[in-house]
C-alpha cells in the first residue's frame, strides 16, 4: 500500500492542528497554534489566502460543498464563518464557555455545528439573524472532540467514551459507548452505515450503526493515548495520524474481535501527526486511491499521493 510525498506546504509557525481538502481536492485548508488559517493549492503547495482573526490556536475547520464558506473554531471559544474568496468574516458565533475543538457544516452552509471542551455541541442557523445558538446539545459528560454532519444527522465523539448520533429530523439521540475516550469520528461513505472512531487506547474502531453500533473491526499499530489524533476512512482504507510521527494506513476488512495491524506507515513528519484526511476522490478515482493530507506538530502540511 504505497503513497509518497507530493507536496510539503509551509506557512505555519508551530503545530498545525488540522488540515482538510475542499470538496474538489484542489485546495487545502489548515489551521494551527499560530492562530492562522491558510488556504493552499494542493497541486503546487502555493499559499493562496490567509484568514486571520482568531485570538488563540485554531482547532478545527470545515468547508461547505460549493467551497464558498469556511467555518473555523479555536481556543478563543469562538466559531468564525468566513467568505472563502474575500477572507472576510461573515459571522462571529459565541455560545461556548471553553475551547472549541471541532466544527462541521451542512452541504449548503446554512447550518454550522461546533463541539467544545465545555461538553456541549452548539448548532447555528446561518439564515437567522441572531448570533446565539439555535440549539445547545448537552448530553456529553466530557469534552466534545470531533464532529461530522450528514443531511439528517450530527455525530459527535466525546472524551466521555461515547459517540452520539443526533437525528435532526426525528429529534432523537443514539449513544454508543466505546470504553475509551473518543477523539475522532469519520464516515467512510455516505452510502454506508459504518463509522470510523478513533479512541485514546491506540485503536480505531469500525462501528456498524445499522447493527446496534457493534464493532465490526479494530485497527491498531499507531499511537493515540495523549493527544487528539484525527483519523479518516473510505470504503477501502483507514488512515490516521500518530503520536510517533508516522501516518498509518490499514485495509478495511471486517475482523470482528480480531485486531487488524497497519498495512503500512509513512514517514515525512517529525513530531506528532495530528490529523490525516483523505482526498474527496480517494474512493472513486484510482489515481487518488492514496491521496491525503496530513498536519503535524512540526508546522508542516504534507500532500500524499
């Protein structure tokens, strides 16, 4: 299972906490301890735009489907909504009492959700005039570390060992306990009921949400015991950062109680690899099968392919 470094993107000072592709895969958005958000060309590595406004480290970023709107969150307890092309702040959203670690957006950008160390998920309606949250979800008993959003659900991973799926249309919540703090959640495919969950016991667990949240596979080999290491998955592979400085890859196989060890690990970073995200065409385009972006504590962002 091979991938090589295609581009190394600089521009950040200090640790880069998060990096994601836009929906085209042509651009990367990264956020770091330096309070900055950078938009870079994924093919050339060239910086295109910077977004400056956060007063503390940037913890999470999210982009809507047409690439017009960027949401970000950070240690300043704020969620910002930006116009990507002009780099102007459209909204400053307040409601959290502590550091905001993760943010997600609906496809059209009309709904923004954020998760915080204050144990809440806040939901904002961008079409409404008030800046206060439309709804505050308080089920978590510890910090909310990761969020993903679908057309009808908000899925939150918490340090209290649980993944909570909020069905927006049915106004109900389903709770799955993993037995270890959850720091990352990822949906391998919109057509699947599976959920990849990164835990602080050095594992990534694959949950079947259509089967009472049963764990159908467990992936190990990387190190995630102290930091909020972000993973990702599609129908074929699982990828993750690691506290030992490598990017880890696994083949997706249903293994039940058996632990699957990594297929390969990639070197390129020095220090902790905080985040790995797959290219949006990694499932559909064979040439992008191992395309991904990783963010490291050494200040680098690496494009792999």
